[in-house]
C-alpha cells in the first residue's frame, strides 16, 4: 500500500516532536552542568548575587527575596543558597522567576530584559583582585 502525503506529514511531525523533546532534555542537562561547582566558583563566574544586588535587579526589597529563598530552599529549584549565614541568589533563577511572575505580579520577557540590564552592573563584582607583584611593589 503506497504512503500518502498525510502519512508522510504525520511521520515528519512525530519525528520533529521527538527531536524537540530530546533538545529540551539536552538543554536541561547543559543548564544543570553550568550550575555545578562550588559556591565560590559560581560567585566568581557571576552566577550568584548577594541579597542587596538581587533586590536591585528585581526592584524589590531584600526581605522579599530572603523570604522567597527560604520558601524555595527545600524545593528542586531553590532561588538561592545560604552560604556562611548569608543568602546568595542565583542570577538565572532570579531572572526566570521574574519572567514567570513568581516574585511579584510583574511577568513576561520585557520584565526579564529590564532585570538583565540592571544585572549587568554586577557582572564583575566578584572577580578576584590581581595578585600583588612583589617586585613591582619593592621597586
């Protein structure tokens, strides 16, 4: 029995859905790999912000974000991590939560874009200082 155009289109649509699902799973694994590493490594890569910085990015109070960190701490997707008694907020998690309206009523790609623009000023905040050059200091 010869295949029809409808059969070909159905098979193609099914294959495209399978590829899209596989791509989504792969993207999730890549994101998980990017978030691996020590807290210090994440800070140095600019992936974590302190509460004051995160509050500035989110245009809300640090207390609101602290409460959100505590509420999400035991979930499979926490907003931040408590390190040395202080909350450090994941920048990508914060941007995602802002876009999805989880922080307050604001939501959408435009909210995320404006927050990303505010976050740029903190990109290099945790870069380690240059080691002291003893020869240059002595001379």
